[in-house]
């Protein structure tokens, strides 16, 4: 009977291990060896999702037994040479790093930048294929062929119609029906691949961004990362889970990511088995940027200590108040500790459903609610956080929380439909509740607050939900009459059937399904507003709509309450909601219509405000 494998410790900090994956059928047998990272040999790095810890599977490493999780075991079966001709040299974190030795992890984690930059190829394992995988990869490859034209060609789910047009095939009488069926199939197919757990992991950001060459393998099918990147570049829409990786990939290697906060914002809703990795898993990317924050790796520290140390160090080195966008606030769900200061980031409850941050919208807008002078000097004294600012307004009314898509679902056709349906129904209830608050004023009256002077109250409401202060998407001077009509039509549909927008009774359930199908089908046919319906659901996710005492409209965290204050910090990009008390606390970031670009900020009113 074989004995368990035992790691031999490194003799210096320049060493790392490589795995030779044996060939042939039968048990998986490997050889693990230690080499110098300064003189590496060709190897592939594996990027994958750890997945469920049980049932453990047994492989053999250097003749000893070694237990691995099911997903890694399946990956090794697919990746080894089953014909028995050659071994495969790889770096795999779960095997090449002694995961039970924190001292070794403290040395290896800072090496991640070198590990992925030195490998000749990164293999991204997505899991076993299903009946939709081939169709997805075919669609991505077709879109990739259009990259050389340098133009956006349309929606990704329209690729089949594009291909027919390239082949000069007629649409025929059944063309519209075929298009809708093709769109629905493509949406489900892309979700079956790009909705997999790999795309929700935190570590994959640096693993992909630092790699020289990457290939995605899904069972028997594979596709190069370059094909996915090109498809994204020319499509006006794509699967959300891949966008953030692509943004960071375009920024690195070479130019570097600006700082670790950009990485943290991009990975806000991503999952890490150990909450500490929400910081440590991004250090390799941040070390390439122009602004390096001195953060050491120490897995022996408690997560609360790590989060507080990081927040304090970042604020002291940069003076950047953007970090308040991901502070704990007044969120008491999950494992969040009430004793932690409200201004400290806390990823122990990182998936709270809010996947889009107000403060961070790269390529779209840069807010300046607290003025353009970012040279602020926050002060930290123990558990107290101080910054120059003033209380601008008090929240007077709040809506219910927009409970859309809170739970992450497994990638499947049915799961994708159910998740989208629940999100549509959840947003509809939120919309009606918020609309009721707005309707208590005259919807046709003018919204004369901050920088807005020519908006109706209803247009200001719609723009608030989209966080679109100038109406560049909806409700603005450039809005097409057709889009305005569609937008008002959906509003009337929801308002007319207000009592039915629920999934708690049969009538409401059927109405919600009908509403979802209308929105989905019209989206597939290219109607702008119906696409915006889902955009509204995303941007309002786990947020409340509010009205202030003076009539300002805004969106705040789900924890926002009546009586909370809206504070403008000098140099802060967005308004921050705070809660009065002894001591006062931070609630979180907010959007307030008409003040996001410094229209009302008054530096003379600033004083030092303290929060815990």
C-alpha cells in the first residue's frame, strides 16, 4: 500500500515546483520536482476552478498518494496523453504549492507574476463539454474573423444571421422566427460556457492577464484566448463575466494596471476560497502598475487584520477616497463582524449581489462629485477615519431593494432562463415601488436640482436608474422618438399591471413570465430600450432608490435608510451615504442625479468629519 506524498521544503525563495504529468491509461501518476525560477524550463500553467472539495480523488505523486478535488482530477484525465507516448510538464497550484504550509504560501504567492509570465502557455480548464459547447466556440470563432474590419458588427447572439448574410443566403418567410430561435439558442449556449465557475474566480484575472498565450479547453473542445478577445472587441454586447478580465488584459502586460484598487474594483464580485486572496490574489497585477502599495503576504494573519491594514496603507499612501466604494458600510449580512470599522473594506461578504460599482466605470465616465482637486488628506486614527467634507442632504424616502439575480446559478439553458426571469420580475417590483415615490410629485414637473434644469421629473427618474446624468442613453435630447415610445410603453405596461408583478401567485407568475419573454424577444430583435431594461436591472441590483428632503433623486446601497446623510468629501468621486450616530458610520457609495460632476460642491463648507 502506497504511503501519502510528503512535500520537501524549499531551500531558498527562488525555487518553485513543476509537475510532470504521466501518460497512458490507468491511475494518474506524476513526478513533482523543484527547480529555480531563475532558470526555468518550458512548462504549461493550469488555470482552473478548484470546485467542491469532495469527493476527493487519488492520484500518485512521486510514488505517494495525493488527494485532489474532482475538477482537477477530471482536468488531469483530459490533459494527459492517453496513448502513453509523452509526459506533460505543468505548474498546478494545488499540487506545486504546499497549500497546508502558510510560510510556503507567503513565499509562493508573490511569485505568481513570474510563474504565469514564464510559462509558454496557460491552459484554462472550463470543465467537461456539453451539447452547447461546440456551438459557442463556433460563434466566437466566426466573430473573431470579423476583427480585421475594425468595426462593431452587432450583438454576439446575431452571429448566425451575420454568417448567412456573408454566404448571401436569403432570409425567407421564416427568417424572423429563425432569428429569434437562433438568438435564444446562442444566449443559452454562450451562458453555458461563459457562465461557468471559472469566470467567477478571482485568481483567473491575473492568471489570464499575465499569460503570454492562453487556450480555453472545455472537454474535447478548445479555443484560443485571442479568438475570444477579438470577438469581444467587435461585438457591441458580450457575456458580462468576461468583460472585466478583458479590460485588465488590454492594460497588461506592458502598460501595467494603474494600481491595486483598479484590480479590486474589477474583481469586486469574484470568488476566492480564502477571503484573504481577495487582496493577495491581485498583488502580481498590481506590482506591474505605476503605483505600488507596500503590502506583504502573511496568511497567518486574521482576515479582519488584513483588510484593515490594507485599507489604512492604501489611504495613507494615495489619499484616494474611491476605496470607500467597497467598504463594509452598514452591511451586517453573512460573516461580516459588527466590530469592524465601517470604512474598512470587507470581502468576507463579498458577493452581496452588487456586481457593478458606481465609482468605477472605466471607459464610460469619471465622476467628480467632490470637485476636481483630488489632493485630499484623509486621517486614520485607530478605528476612526476622518476626511474633509460636509453633509449635503438628508434622505427622506427610500424604495424597496432591487433584488435581481442575487444567487449565482449553474450554467445551463434552464438555469439561465430562470435566473433572467427572476431578475426581470425582481427589478419590476423595485421599479414600481420607486416609481410610486416619484409619482407623489407631478411626473411632468421639472427636475431643477444641481446641474439639471430642463428635465421632467420622470426623465430624471429614468436617468437616475441608468446613472446617466446627461441622458446619453435614455431621456436625453438625442433620444429617438421610437425609443422614447418603447420606454414609455414598458413603463405603462408595468404600471398598468402593478398588482401582478410578483411570483407569489399564479396570475403574477404568468404575467411575470410574459413580461420576461416580451423583453427577451424584443432584445433579440435589437430594440434598444429592451436591452436597456436589463441594463437597469444590472445597475440597480441590490440598491435602493431614494429621494432627499430637497427632492434630489438617487441610488444607494441596500442598507440605505430614511434619515441617512449624503456627504460630499473633498476630492471624492461620488457622494457617500453616512449614518448619524455616536459614532457616525459609512453606509456606502451613491449616485445622485445632478451633482455627480461637482455641480453643487462647495469647498468652503468642508470640515473634518469622523467616522468609525
